[in-house]
């Protein structure tokens, strides 16, 4: 999960470094013929390419989109909803009606978080829905419920849950 997001440059540098080191070692120590050197190069190349296609193709070809992407599609289909999310990055790229609740790009919620009162921010805001992976959505709802909010499940797919603010409360 974190390799494609954050460590990809380190992974590329590691592959380049190891390729240089292995090439020098193989050329100087192990290989007596160029044919054997080329054969090993082809085998290693095929293995590396196959590994990357099998395990990382979804990062480059859009297969297996994250539930957070689908939450963005849901939010875009519900333009009157204002959706609060802790993990709002991907979803916020897809839809404009997303409110960040982890404090990384929302300074107002960050100030509430510093006082352990994020739930107060959610309760006083015009947020109509809470959406996220179920663990995060549960925390957001629990924090907001301390300030009188209630929520009803309206949609779920895979690990993602979307809750609507209970209008009865």
C-alpha cells in the first residue's frame, strides 16, 4: 500500500543501485562467458517485470480502484451532500463536496483536533454525511455523537461506509 504512494522513488533508486552492484559482481566474479551473462540478464529482467505487472499493475492501469475513489463518485452524484472524511485525498480529487477531517488540509478542524474536540467541529458544521473506511468513519461518528449528532448508514461498498446525519436529532 505505501510503496506506490510514498516509497516509489526509493524503490526505483534501490532497483538501479542493486542492478549496478549485481552487474559488476556478475561481470567480474561469476561470469566466464557473455552468453551466460546475457541469459542471466534476460531471466532476471523477466522475473522483475513479471513481479511488477502482477503486484503493481493496478497502480498504473486503473484496475481495482480504491473504495475512496468510489466514495468520490458517490459524492459527485450527490452534489447537495457535504461529505466529511478523514481520508479525503483521493475522494477530494473526484468530487468538490468533500470536507477534510484529519487536519492536514483543513486548518479549522486542526485547531479543534488540538483541543480533542473534532466531534464539536463536525456537529457544528454543515456536514451532512460522514464517509470513510469503516474504522475511520466509526471514529468520526463517535466523536460527533458526543456533541449530539446521530447517523444512519446509507451506503456501503467493500470497506467503505457512508452515513447520513440523522435529521431526527
